[in-house]
C-alpha cells in the first residue's frame, strides 16, 4: 500500500515537473553561460549570441533544463578565416560521469581555404570511441547553417541543414547500449584544441588572428524537459515517450533522406571508426547492423 502511494505521489510530482517545450525565442530564456561570461555577448535583443576565443579564454553555455528525447536545432556561423586549432562544439550530455550519455557535434577549424571537418560521436552508458568525420560541402563560416540532433528511443540522427550525416540506431538487442534512460542537457563551447583538432594537432592556432568568433541564433528546442530525481527516470521515460519526434516517420530515414545520407557517406566521409582496423580489428557490433 505504502509503495502504491509513493508511486502515485511520484507520478503526480512528475506530471508537474515534466514539460514538453516548444520553440524558443531568446538565449537567456533557456540557456545560461557556464564558462567565461565576458566572452559571450548577446546580440539582436538576445535572439543571437557571439562566442569569443582569445588567448585569455574560450567560453561555453548550457541549457537550464535537461531533456529526455527531442529535436534540438541551432543555427551556427563558425569561426571564419584561419580557424585552425579552434573547436566549436554543440552537444547533449547527461552529466553522469562514468555512465554518461553524450551526442556530439564538433566543428574542427582549419587553415584559411581548407575545409572544416565535422566530427560526431555517440556515448552510451559511458562508452564512446564512435567518432565519424565528414568534410562539409560548403564553407560554414560564411553564413548560418542549421545543425540538428534528433534523439528518440529508436534512433539518433545528426543533420546538417536537413541532410543526415550520422545515424545511430538503437541496437540494444545486439547488446549495444543506447542513450535512452538519462535526460541530457544541451551544451556548447568554443575553445583552443590545437593539440589535436587540425591535421591531428600539426596545425596550431595563429593567435595573431585572434579573437575568434562563432555566432549562434534560432535556438530551437523541441524536447521533453525533465526536472526529476534519478529514481524516477523510468517514469520519466514513460511520460516522455509519446511526442511527435518519436512518431513512426522519425524512426528511420525516409527514402529521400537515405539518398542524401548515402551521398554524404560516398562523397564527404573522411573517417569512420567502424572501418578503422587499427583501433577495432573486429568492427563494433553496431557497425555490422547496417546504416
Ligand atoms: C584541414 O585541411 C586538410 C587539407 O585539406 C585536410 O586534410 C583536413 O582533413 C582538414 N581538417 C582538419 C580538421 O584537419
């Protein structure tokens, strides 16, 4: 009896605390600065921001809420000119250390005229090492482009301007962990990573070109915001499991999306952990499950 009451209480508590959020308008409403306040400037009344990297500091921000599933889009204009050694990241993270889930976009800068690289990675239950890299088919520093993470219990899809560049399916039945139990926050940082980012660390930041700027706008969070203790994660998963981003049509790529995805893989993929025999003599199980 007591257990029942606790459960009912928990559910009521949960109903009050879980919010399906809609499109958002301003940075300040849904995000907070997490690193170097003075390096993040709000523009256009807070609907856009400018991130700065200089020799003193990079900077970063995070969502105020954590979300369990959803579609998160941000328009970003990356560091222009000589951006070698800089990394701009946009990712989701459960913030749970050794069992963390994480979905990463990392934009690796390059020398002027050389193509930016987009690295994606997926951590599930603390295990990452799933890097893929694509070169973009446009210069992402000339204009804003839309970068999207679509996360449901069935699949994770990373999009660049509606073009799928990475798919990670739920392969729990094959013993591959999938991020489906822990809410994740939304994060972004701009920092100095010239020890690894560009041509494996060979190209260093040219500080004479500093400060470096990246621009963000149109923060669009459509997700199930969860503010509950970890003990009610299962209940949260049940509550958050019936939103449009989990609909049938979002559980796999459509025929036209699949064509675009094949085009990306044929023409723009430059690294895939699945085919890196030196790291994985036996390909990880999710790699054998088809794209
Ligand atoms: C930078 O440009 C070089 C030369 O075109 C290319 O090999 C490399 O993949 C590019 N990206 C990074 C992050 O090094």
